[in-house]
C-alpha cells in the first residue's frame, strides 16, 4: 500500500521497538488514526517524523536507526530538538512527560499515538500562524 511505503512503516516499527517511550505525532499519527491527506501522494515520501517523549534522550549509538546529528534547528513548529533518521530525515522531538496517548492497532502492531484532537489542535494553531500546509490540511480534513 502506498501510504505504508510513504511513511516507511518498517522503519517506524523498528524505531518503536528500539525506543518504546516514543509517542507518534504529526502526519504519521493522522495516518495511524485512519486519516489520509492528498499531499502524501504528491510528496512521494514522508519528509520527517514527529515524536513526543517523556524526557530528553539521545540515540543509543548501538541502535543505527537514529542519529544525534541534525541541523541544530528543528524542522517542526513547537518541538524541542531534532534528531535524524539513518537516511537523514529529520525527527522532531518534543519533550512532554504529561503527554496523553492512545494505543492504536494497525495490522498486528500497536502504536502509541497522540490523541487526534491534540493533533488537530496543533494544526489549527499552526494554521493561525499563517502556515499554509497546516491550513490546507485542516480544510481537507473538514472536506472543504
């Protein structure tokens, strides 16, 4: 399936197994909630991942899925720092020890996922700050 390839779900599964404290946010979380956005088919592949963790962490050097290197600037909106995947994609990290999550089963795997209303609220906040991508996402999710 295209969306499984778009998000590289094999990578997502491996990362989650290596770092079980991860809570997924952003576009991947929308997908795990069962939603879809038109722009995913336009981009061809996911350009970043958004995660929430309860405390600061650095990648285990023996785990080759994440690198501690980044541009120094997060590519997201209200994230605390950015790591990178083993292929160089940004992984925006937000620290929130009180973050709620839902366990969502997709296929045979359960994922810790940020609640849908939290994701939509963040998109509305970003859209109100003139971030067109998020405004377009909101319109599409509302069917406008």
